[in-house]
């Protein structure tokens, strides 16, 4: 497959920064809001409520998913299920998706791009009946959050990728390959990759914040702090603040982190636990300090709102991922599409629009050529020190996930 020319990409990705920011913030907050809902009990999986971004341990390493008959050779198409505002668009015509059109032109494969996912759990409920019955869901590719990858694997609902169709898989960065839920990335390819950290308003916080622990303990921040209402993000930050590793923690350490959050809340240090409204409250000055995702705050363009790019203790890393459900009718074509988006030029074009962290080698250099403004934001192109200190959330069993989530929600009152 040939790369799109620089001229093509320059023509296709001549978007405005304002449009780029709106797409990213809208998608991110939509995802996080959706993740706060509970899971229904559906099909053979009989899932219990979790409703947060936690990971699930696969039921068995031998599971590879279930293949259906692949019609890729005779049906040149891919049915792609994803979220709204999660791809580059032409600013002059929002119905055009430049990188996707370039793929179709190069390969002759038509992509039915469907923005039909608005909630991870609702989406699971929609496709679970087909997967339980062992029939095609009607989708060849879908984008799900990192905790969902583990859950789909736990029930053997997604297929192992054929890497002979995805040679650019080798370009995935080591930190992305070492995913707690899908080590080696044999079942998932990141569509977006990001960090969770803190941001603060310098008009309201006169002494710079340098560590996570300060947010939980500094007297001058009393009643001014907003944390996320999702267990994974907030507990991971608390674990880091206590000197623990979110990728490798014990039940006792989880208990310590939960108690750390509870004490901060009971002291009045925490003003609120927020979901999709965190940026609104922060911009309005309702909160002086907020947990924040990657480059969100920097892209607001307000000099008094600054992000803690590298807390002393580190930060949480996470991803949204493309997976192929069982019995997909066009698996090979879907894998060709994944391979296309792993090309550095294409990855840079996508990341420039949605403002996430590049996850393949060479994409950062391409992003610098394409958009030096975006490339200058550390939470879009992180430093090596930031990369070294970013940690994922440990894979846990479904029983652990339910227990952790229920107890976290009791603390936060969500």
C-alpha cells in the first residue's frame, strides 16, 4: 500500500485549530460521560455493573476469537463503527473525511464509516446478542475504550489480528505495545492515546503545583479541586501520589488510595467529582485545580490555565482502540485499514486533528512538519521524561473491577 503524498495530506488536512480542538474535546468528554453509566446484564456474558474505565483480565491466553467467512477478496468494503467527531474532516465540507478518502482511493476498498457508538456499555449491549449466538454483528471494526478490550477478550468476543496484513504494527511505540489489557497488541490497535494529569488556574493558584500529592493536601487548594468521577483515573492518580504503581498494585494499596481520596473529600479539599463538565467548570473559575486529559487545557488557549505536564510522581496513560469483532465479514480489509492508519504520515494527520499523542514511530516528526503548533504541546508530543513516568492501569478481574468500582462510588457519592 502506498503512502499518501505530502501534497495530498496538506490538501486534505488544511483544517483550523479551533475545529481540531472542538472535535477532540467533544469526543473525549462524550467518552468519559458515557463511561459513568452502568453495564446491563446481557446474553451469556451476564456482566455486572462497573461503569468505569477499569481493565479486565482475559479469561485465557489461548483465546483468539472466532473467525467467520472472510469476503474481503470479493466484497471491497469495511463497516467501521466508531464515535462522533473522532476523525479528520475537511473544514470546507464536514461530510468529507480526508484520510479515509485517501485510503479508499488507494485500495478500492469502500469504508462505511458509522458514528454509532455513544456509550461503551450501550454498544456492548447492542452487539452482545449476535456475539452470543455466534453470528456476524454487521461490523468489521469498532473503536472501544481500553477497559472494554479486556472485557471483550474475557468473553472471547474479538479476533486476534493477522499481523501479516498489518506490517506497520511493528511501528507501534514500545510504551503502546506494553498495554496492560492487551500485551503485545495482538487484539487491538490504538486509535487514540493520551494521559491523565492536573491543570490549574494561575489567577486562583499563586504557588505553582509540581506534584500530585499537593493537590490532595495543600491548604491553599482547600475546596478548589475537581477530580474525575471515574475510578480508574482518580484511583490511579491517588496511587501515584502515594508512591505506588498503577500498573502493579495490591488490594491493600488500592485500599490506601481509596482512603486517601476519602480523607481529602471529608476534609473539604475536593470540591467535586466531575465528568464531561470538567472543562466548563474550570474555565469559569468554579474550580481552581482539575484533573485533565492530555492537551485539552493547552488547546483552550488561555494563558492563565496551565497543565501540569510532568507531575513529580508521574501520570496515567490510556487509549481508545480499534478491534475486530467475531465473525466479521471483511476482516482482511479491516486489517488493511488498520495498517494504513499506522503509517506515520497518516497517523500524524489524524492525531493533528483529534489532538492525541502519536502512537507510532515517525508520526511525531510528521506532525512537526504538518503542524508545529500542535507538536509544541508537551501533552500532544510528550518528552521522554513524560513517557517514562506515564503508567497504565493494571489489568484486574471482573470481580475486582466490580468491588473497586462499587467502593469508589460509595466514597464519591456518584
